[in-house]
C-alpha cells in the first residue's frame, strides 16, 4: 500500500502577503507525512525589474522572459523566495530542502515554441524525476520547489508553477497516493469571482466545458483546471482548489472545489 503524499501549490497572492504567508507556512509545517510545496514568485520579481528599470512584457497574463528578466526571476524565485520559505519552515521544526528544477536534474524542460509569440526563456516541462523526489520526500524532508527549470544544455528556464505542481504530482503518483492542492486567495472555483459563497463544490470535465461555454469560468482558472484534469488522468488521486486560510476544512474535504473525472450524483 502506497504512503500518502500532499503536493501543495501556493499562489502568488499568498507569497506577496507576509502575514498570510506566515500563517500558511505554520499550517504547512504541521502537515503530517510526505509533502512537497510548489511556490510561484508573486510580484517581487516585477517590483525588482521596475527598480532596475528592466521593462516587463506580459501576453495574456504570461511573462515574456528575456535574458535580463530570467536573471531576475532566477534570483527571486529560486533564491530569495525559496530560501526564505525554507528558513521559515526550519524555524517551525519542519526539516525542508529548497530546490529548483535544475537541482539534481529534477525537472527538465524545453524552450517554449509558439506560432506567433516569442516567450523568451520560458520552459515547458518534458519530465520530472519522480524517483529522486520520492526519495527526498520519503526521507522526512519537506521539498520546496521553485519554478525554475533547465533544458539539459545549461540553459535555465522560467516555468509556470501550476504546471510544475501538476507534473510533479503525476511523477510522484507512481510512488505515493498523491493529493494535489492548489492554495490561493479564493474559496475555490467561483461562479462570481468576487463572492466566495458562489464556490462550486465539485467539477468534472462535462461541467467544466459547460461553464466555459457559459463564460462562468474566468481566464486564469481555465489552465489551472486543465492541469488538474490532466493530473487526475495520469494517476493523481485527488485534486482540490481552495483558500489557504481554510486549511483545516480544505484538508478534510469540507470546502474548496474538488476536481473529479466523474462527478458523484450527490455532489462531494
């Protein structure tokens, strides 16, 4: 019987707020069993780029990563944010190791190819070394992953953290009974983005397509849900999207949005 493992993806809005991040890390530190935390970068890289007068380009909410921007996001994501999280967890008696995809060749990626847009040094994941990550997680270390990968030829790449969470969950599902949880500032997938009471308890692929067609799921949530369905299809046991502050109820399956391939007729 496989051991349980939780992969938690924490959103940028939590990273940006010291009070919320502090509370979140206390909850994560108390989580028992094997665990992996995947973090994004929040707005710190954007602020640093502005301070250094390095112009930033965004296309459909995605950062164009030129050579100078790559230096900034590597320093911020794989450096300051990653190691600050690790240090904060050590202070909570949670033994943690901070890594990016280049460390131990854990996440290999390739430079994104797009028909109309040059995203620069943005990476799309080719593979995750689940065996090596499993060894670390099984040893009692909390693995903290920054969204920087590499191509195997010495080139670092800026990679979407939601995608890293999904691909890591898929790779680790061969070794653990894996639960993937996306923690961010909303209660889950909402019919009204400004009203947490409109949280949808569960979504399957049919519901997802219907809500997309009706324009009730917003742009930023579509790739997150697509990633979630792909993870379930590749062997991940459970995927939940919810609010970081609702940690206990989220872990108990009492809140948030559960992503499922087959919606139970009675909801959750």
